[in-house]
């Protein structure tokens, strides 16, 4: 297991596998950061229920764009141009959860509750990782991501507590995004995941991350009085 700390000046001296893995994970992270706003900004910014919620949508999108900027700078520093993810269509995103479109307030809320929570798990993987510049940019990003999650979680709970049609609509969104979130962790037996861990770029296996995430969100979903969806229905990765 690789335990050294790598600065930017050391990057070109590293094993080619390390270089390739770091470039790949930064490109995917950039795509996920910019992918969120591309899902919801067109419909949610003008159609949020209140002016205050419009401001929340705008601020969330701005922070995600800034997360992209920070990750893109790291990628550019090591020779990886990720600007292409700014303009390609949602259908080409690396992660399937970002290939659609958010058109309802329930989906926006549940996206924050479930999908931004996956984003937090992904950022946690880089804490104290072997590439120092990546570890150094995390604190602000994690703080902002936690705020997105809290907003989505609280809004989902409020919708569920209204009961009747509101609860039915939010349950429908939970059913859709739940499996998307599980799939975001990739294959449980991923070979590449093990190589990330070998080089100190990640801490947990895909299986471990998914298990911890599932335990966390299942407890919250149950506490909201909602049903936990079938974790296997519509899954792409197990």
C-alpha cells in the first residue's frame, strides 16, 4: 500500500498507473460537480415555489460550479483538460444519475437528500489522500456539500410530513433516485477501486461505501415515514 504524500512537483515522477488514476478520478469528479446544475438549473431556477427557494437553487448551482472549478484546476495542473464536460449533453455524463433532467421540486429535494449525499461520500474518500493538492481543497467543498444535503433532507421530510399527494410525490422521487444513488458507487468488485486504494487515492471499497450509505439513508427514509425502495430494481451495478 502506497503511503507517501505526493505534491504537484512530484506528479510526473509517479508511476503511470498513479497518474492515469488521478486524472480519471478528477475528470469524473468534475463531470459530477457540473452535472448537477445541468440537471436542474433550467427548470428549477424559474419555477422554484418561492423567491427564497429560487435563491437556494441559484446558490447551490453556484457552489457546484465552484467545486467544478477547483477540481478542474487540479486536473489542469497535471495536464488533464476537463473543459469538455462543460458543454457535452447530459446523456454523455460519466455517471448515469446525471443523464436525465430534474423538472419537479420533489426531485430537486430528493436529489439533494440522496445524490448530494453520495457526493459527500465521494469527497470523503479523498480526505488525507496521497495527492496533497486534492486533500487540501476539501474542507470548504465538504462544508458546502453538507449544506446541500441538509436542505434536501429537510425539504424531503417536510413534503413527506404533509401526507396525501405530497407524500406520494416525494415517495415517487425516492423510488427513482434511490437506485441511482446506489449505482453511483460502481461495481462492488471493481478492480480499479482496489488500485485507487493501493495508491492511497481512496480509503474504502465501493462495497464498503455503498453499505455505509445504505445504512444512513435507509434510517432516514424510515424515520420520514417513507418506504425504502427495492435496492435491486433497475440497478446497473451490484
